[in-house]
C-alpha cells in the first residue's frame, strides 16, 4: 500500500476537524498507521462555501455518490449525519468493498443491524468510535477490551448540551430557559435544541451502548426517553438539599438475561463520580463483574475531539488492510428481550404539598403500600400552607410507582405533586453489590 486515500462525506465541524488533524498530525498518523492517510475527495452540499485551508478546494465535490464510487478512494468517512442519503451511501461503499468510518449515531441506532450485516457479508470494516462520546474511547473498550467480562450496567452522561444546561441551573440557580439561552449563545446548543433537550440524541447513543455492552441489537425505539424540559429550578434546589445532583442519564442494564435501556433526568448522589461531570463534558460509567467500575470521561462533542476519534478508526482500518484482515465485526450475537419501562426497577424522590393536619402521612403512606412501593425515608418541610412531605422510595417497579403518583394526584390531602424524579447510583448500586 502506498497510502490510504479517504473519501469524506460531509465537511462540517467534524469533517473539518478530521481534515485539520490529518494535516497537523500527518507524520505521527503515518507512523502509527504504517502508511500515509490523506484526503482524496470531499463531498459537500454547498461547493461555493469557503472552507478551512486544510480542505483543498480541488477535492471538493457536490456529488457524494461519485465520491463513494471513485476508484481512487480506498475508505469512506461519513460525517454528514442524518438517515438518508447517508444510509444508501454507506451501503454502496460496502457493496464496493470499501471500509467505512462513521460518526452517525442516529443512523446506527436506527439501521445499525442492516449496515453491520452488509459489512460482515462483504468482509469490510464498519467502524464508529466517533458515534458515541466524541473523543471518549468507549466503543472499542465495550466491543473488544471488555469482551472477557460480563458488563452489567452502563450509566452515562452522553449529551453535552443538556449537561451544560443542568450544570448552570445547579451552579447559578438559573431556570431552564435562562440556562438554555446561555448554552445557545456559547454554541453548546443548536438553534433548534430539541434533539438534545428532548433526549433523542442521548437515546440514540444509549441504544448503541446497550447493543455493545450486552451483545444484542437495541434500536432507538427500544429506549425509554425523557428530556430535561420539565426540570425546574425547584427540582435542582430540592436535589441539592438532599445531597444530589440532577443529570440527564443514559442507562443500560442487563437483568436476568433481558436488557433495559432508558434516558431520563435523575438525581445522582453528590459522592457519585458522575455528579462531578460539569459544563459540556461527557462521561460513561461501566460496571462489570471482573473489572468493577470504570469511568470514561472527556469532551463528548466538537470538531477536533470527534475528528480525533474518526482518525483513530482510520488508523485501525489502515493497519488491518496492510495485514489483509479486518477488525471485529458485529458483536450482537444474542437476541435479548428489551424490557419496557414499566417493568424496570427504579427509585424515586417525591415531594408533595400537603394539608398540615394529623393523619396526612398515614393516608399518603397507604397509597404507596397499596401498590407495593416501600418508602425508604420521609421528612416534612414547612408548616401550615407551606407544609410539604418529601419521600424517597426503595427500588420498585416503575409501573407501580407511576400508579402511586397518579393516585397521589387525586388524594384530597395532597394539594400538589411538586416533584417526582428518579434516583440513580444509590440502591441500584447496593443491588449490584457495589
């Protein structure tokens, strides 16, 4: 091989990051890969747009299909995002026998099975380290490094926008709208932030992590999803009073041979490592039988960090091609049932505005008992019209807790269900033996 010639689909922040790193780190990349790696062609939507000097204008094309088909392109890098035409272009590259490196979590979470089956049938690499966690190496550890262990749970902060918003709400007392406006001004949030704040981005990443951790295909639609739009400054303050920090978590667990995958806000004990993940950083907490607890932490987005992960995959492709081999293909060797959210065990914090008179606690406790939900702790705050009961449950089935909450809303002595939020990293740790 004289070198690895790259056809890149898309040249936004990540594509530009890849191009710049290929220029800035060209020599060490060549030494590690065993051959030079260089851009050959770049497909973009707008060929007239001014681009970074690392992107030679003579390489730029408006025809993505032509870039894929070019016989002088050895490997295709897809950083354009979205489902189509990315899916069709990747399948065509695979059909032509060309390895593919992608950062497209949305596509992998929705159509990963089809793409991996095609890559395995064609005997080519499909690598995607950049699809989850930006610069954080998490795909290879789950797929390869931890293959000898039984991973039991993956718990992560995988969206920088929401982590920044919640961090600002916690550190400044700002409301949700104010913190989101600041994130938008700083470039952490898109003009339309719905994919982030509604949890869609995190759900796609959770599906990928669950597939890798438990060797079964989990798609975005399997992942229970709640965003952060309903989190209030009062929720943040209540968490702080009790020694918790609110985070948007992606959680995947293997329970009795089945898998659960969910994304939602949760209170995390301040002593838990994830509670200290600030600003727009990401972190993935992996728990396994033999290794115990591992945490992968770093920049979860951005052109250069994500471009670094893409470049790492290109080095792996180059090494494999020189050896006449390929990397590890699809590892989804099991067909596990994905549990619905109602069947998942969760722990809750519940705050109720209540009438301040004798017998109220007994009536509230009776509702929990009726649905088999045990109360771990309870305290009363305030008096008179400001009386509030704060309860933390033991682990219980989500469906049962939701029935409790519904009945509490109709209880005459309850004026308002002020807050109800899941708690993670506490009793779940005890159940797993940590």
